[in-house]
C-alpha cells in the first residue's frame, strides 16, 4: 500500500511539474514596487500583483489572462491592448489608467476605482464591476474592441 501511494505521489508531482509553467514563480510580484516598469508585449498569464505599486507601469499588449491585481495601485498605468480575461482586479486603483482596446471579459473588478480612466474600445463583457463605477465608465465609454468586435458601451451595459 505504501509503495502504491509513493508511486501515485510521484506521478502527481511529475504531472504538476509538467503542467505548471517554469516561469510561474517569476510571475509573483506581490507587494512589489513596480512603478514605471515596462512589461509591454509579454506573457504574464496568471501573474500575481497583490498589493503591488504599479504607478505609470506599462502593460500594453500584455497577456494578463487570469492575473491577480487585488489591492494593486495602477495609477496612470498603460494597459492598452492588454488581455485581462478572467483576471481578478478587485479593490484596485485604476485612476487615470489607459484601458484603450483592453479585453476584460469575465474580470472581477469589484471595489475598484476608475476615475479618469480611458476605456475607448475596451471589452468588459461579463466583467463584475460596481454599479457606481459602471455609471462613471459609461460617461466616457466609446468605440469597439478591435480583437473581439464588441462595443464598449454594450459590454458595460450602458
């Protein structure tokens, strides 16, 4: 019985190592000072940016699918064309950020601030956003996302 358990555990560890990307450990930027950093055109799928300071950071055209930005400060961050599908951006600050042509489908963005945020061409389909912030975003929403073909106002339910 112990031998069978050892074999099963070994197989599970091998499978985990095979499925988990080698760079996963490098994508944990929790509590980091990332002000002004350039992450443009990179693959940060599943990256963790918990409580990170990302003022003026550049995430343009970056794949951030499933990334976690809980309590992150993205003041004036460039997220143009970024893919934040199914990401967790709750309790974050996106004031004056640029979400032009970003894809935020299925993102959870509760208790997140969007004051002065640019959202032209952004796709918020099925994103979870506080009503007060949706109301704010609807005042500046315009355009159609070039990749998904979805109208920004429609995706917000304006």
